[in-house]
C-alpha cells in the first residue's frame, strides 16, 4: 500500500516525543528526521528540535546551522524564544526546525550554573505552542526532540520537555545494552521532574531479515516491550545512509526505496497508536 500523498490522522493534542538512546549508532537522528518528514508529508505540522551538538538532524533537513545562526543553544543558554530560532524545512514547509550549531557543544557546561537548568527547553516549547495558538497559527501536531548519545543536561532537558519517549533499537548484538540504564534514568525523571514521561514507542532499526541475529533481537525486544514496539521495523538501507549527505531525508531523496516506505509506514502506525500513548 502506498502512503505517499496519504493524509495521516491528527492527534487530539500536540504530541511531544523525545527520541533517545544513549547508545550511539542506533539510528536516532535518522529516525527523527525521517519520521518528521513522513508526518509532514502526511499533512501534519511538525516541529523538530535538534538537541544534538553534531547537528546531523539540521543537515538532513536542509537547515542552515552554521555557528552564529539562532539555534537551540540560544534557547537553552540565552533564553531566546523558539519563534526567533525556528526555520522551515525546504522540502516540507509544514516541518519546522530549531537547528543545532557547534555552539551547543559547550552548552552542557554553561547550563550547570543556570537557574532551572533542567526545565529551560520545556518552558520554551510550552511558550511557543501557546503563542502559536494565541496568534491563530496552525497547531503543531508533533514535536520531535533529537538527543545526543549521552545522558547529560541536554538529554535531561529533552526528557523534561517530552511526554513520550521514542527509543530506536538497532537489530544487532548488544542492542539492549544500556537500555536498562536509559529506563532507570526515565524513572528518575518521572519521579522528580516530569511525571508524565513514559516510553510510548520502540522502533526496531537496521533490521536485516537475512540474519538470524536480527530476527532474534527483534523477537527479544518484542517479548520485553510488546505493546510499545511498532510492528514496522526499518530495514538496513543504503539509501537511508546516503540521504543526509545530500541534505535530505530518504523520504525526499529516494521516496520509493525500502527505507522510505518503512519510515512512512512507521509514521502512519505512530499516528494510529495515539490512544495507547
């Protein structure tokens, strides 16, 4: 079934999702940008917050993120509003992005001495969503926050901002390594900073159906997280890997590739599973 051009169901209220896994190389940023592009292509209004100093989400979405460009750094450290930093994605005008610049790499240290250091991003997001409503602008349907592969103050801000956590898990050896630490962190944040936070979605990435290992990892994840794990898994795909170097998501770079089709299907599933979120 082709999902290109199909309209996705709008959520009843804005869904704020933090895409996290402190293990690197699991497809976090790839998942963030391709789900965001799929949701936008499906007619939804999406905001991506690139909260990773590497700025790979900004690159993949064709967003200017040279040093000095208003970015998430200014939001976190200098109190700039999201409205002053947001840029529209060239491919999808209903996909807005708060970029990350190299300046963000020093933010962890600078945040330590600031008041309310864990809640700065949440306040900025809440203010932005309220301002849009007051100005009669279209409601943002999904906010996706991309995180660095660590559990520092940047990720903490993302967890306090989100209501839902989306965890990409690669179908490879050691895939579940570090997951228990991530879940412990989420529980701590639930207890002290954000009682609404919960793991709503797990997405299996880099799935290679030809290997027994991938199938084994997938069944293990589904066994432990049956209700949270999407039925759709993202296959290993050359096109998915190539797209960011062209400043594009795979959704626009190679729309008919297996990776693009899988991400669109995962996005559709995400919108249909709102009731469980």
